[in-house]
C-alpha cells in the first residue's frame, strides 16, 4: 500500500550543477513501506505506480506547497537538565563564555543537575526537545552525550537518547561526546583521558550505544594530543569520529580529524588554510553552528575559504543549554544566510544532504528512490521563504518514515 504526495513543488536536494536543490515544479513523491519509491513530475505518477506495480492507497494533494526531505540536525546536545538562563543574561551584559566557564558556569554547571536527574526526567526533557524539533521540520537528530562525564553516566545518557528518539517519533543518532575534563578529575587529567580511551570508548562500542565519538578540542577543553588519544581509540574500536574544534582557538584539530577520516569537524570559526585543505582532501564535512557563534558574539567561520576549497558545509542547531538553546533548523538557516553569507542553496543542503553525510547516513537528506520517506510540506512555494520569513514556523506537516 503506497501513498502519493502530489501537486507539490518538490525539492529533492538530489540535484547537481545549476540546480543543486533538484526542484520539480509540479511534482509528486510516491512512498511505500517507509521508503520513497519514486519521485518525478505529477503527470507521470500514475504511469510510474503501474510500472512499479504499486497500489496507491492514499493520495495527498499538497496544493502547490514546497515538499522537501525531512531536515537532519547533525549536531545537538538535547539531553541535559538544569537551567542556565542566568548565563545568557550575564552574556547579554557583556560577559564572555570562557570567562563564565572559568568562574564555575558553562558545561560544568549542567553536570550537577544532569547527574541528579532520574532516567525518567531526562527522557521526558529530551522527548520534549525532540518533539519541538520535529515541529520545525527535523526528522533525524544526532544527540550527543557529554553532560555527565563519568564512565557510567555517559553510557546512561546514550541509553536515554535512544529511548527518547523512539518516543518522540524522530530518528536519533546517539554520539558519545567527550566534552571537557570534569572538575573532580582536573587533578588526574591524564588518568581520566586514559579511562576515556581504554574504558568508556570500548564499552560504548561493545554496547552498540553510539556510532561515533566526538571530542571538544579547544581552549578550556581537550588538547590536540588528548584528542588524538581518544579519537584514535574510537577508530580502533570501529567507531566513526568527529570533533568540536576551533570555536575559540585553532589547536590543529582539523588536520588531525582529516587524517583520521572524520565524518565532520564542527564550529571551525578558527581554522588554518592547511586545516581547510586537509578537510577538503579527506571529504570531511565542516558543520556550521551559527546559533552558537552569533550568540557568543564570535567571529564567523571562514565560509568563503571553506567553499573555495570544496569542503562540504552542513548547518546544525547545536541545541544546548549554554550557547544555543534552540532546536529550530529554519532559524539556523536564517543565520547561515545572513550572518555566515551562505547561499540559500547551501543552507538547504546543509540541513539535508550534507547533514546526513556528516552522520555517515546515505539513506536520507534527499528525496530519491530508496531513501527514507521523511518528508516536510511547507506553507511556502520557494526554498528561500524558509530562511526569509525567520521566526515564523512555515511547516505544514511532517512525515517520518
Ligand atoms: O557546542 N562547545 C562545546 N559545547 C557546546 C556548548 C556547551 C555548553 O555550554 O553547555 C557547544 O557550543
Ligand atoms: Fe556542540
């Protein structure tokens, strides 16, 4: 039994050349068993369903609306408890993110409430955030651990993430994030890093709790050598790798990540020409996080240089309690196009096809036969409308698989 979504302006995100978004003005999408089986002009839909021997049980008339792949948020920290709105107010008065972190705020301020929260509380908080993300078009979200930072606690967060995704009706991709050295381990930092590499990473791999390991390589977080130790262990355990890098200073993580065949490096406000060349050669995605960048009043990443070198650019929410408390990808698209000087096409591909690539997923982020039937219909006709009318929720309906 198949469903036909027709009378739509279909944006496949599977185009190329002059038409990267792959627009079909009077288009239709045929789905069966949670997958897309055909995409094309409306007038060919009936012939296609006959040729494919598919019985169309449901016809959904989209009235000329824009129909796109479900959005993929490839970088979130959706599992946390506690409230840091006080830090937002302090920054609004001019305090810096690193200054607040050094005074006991920042990531460390979320550890206590998260560790103290029950599984049920964390699950409910995460489901609520994922449901909100879905309402603005997100159908797949990567969710990182990273707000417990003990060996057992990080594994607990990864289990909560998997359960929350199933409840929220959003496909989740759990990632182990080695975020910072927790305050109680500052004195035996080397031992902690060894535990990450020799105990936590292998346990996460053996338990199938995550498919990738992320680490924050920056001022106030992990050094380049520590990053190499942890990500090396992840590769050894058969996990994909990625890093938060160069938000405040360039520690050479882009070069290291490229060497390790990382899926992505994220933030990269600070990155050298050598780092950019290495990312391009490795095909590593650079994930732009404009919400965090704008909110922390940081200089934007070198988008023009990344583009010129051919580095694939994704755009994500960085949903987290410190620097970017929003799950809305349309809002990020607005900041990407206005503050980061990305084109509308780049912003769209950044939250669809390239975002899927940053997660190592090839079955979503575009509408093509075989892809997951994750679709969003928008109360809009043109792709530009979504960032253009920022702050408005133009979602008409969201379909997951
Ligand atoms: O991606 N940069 C590191 N982590 C988050 C911020 C986390 C927090 O402040 O709680 C980020 O921006
Ligand atoms: Fe982040």
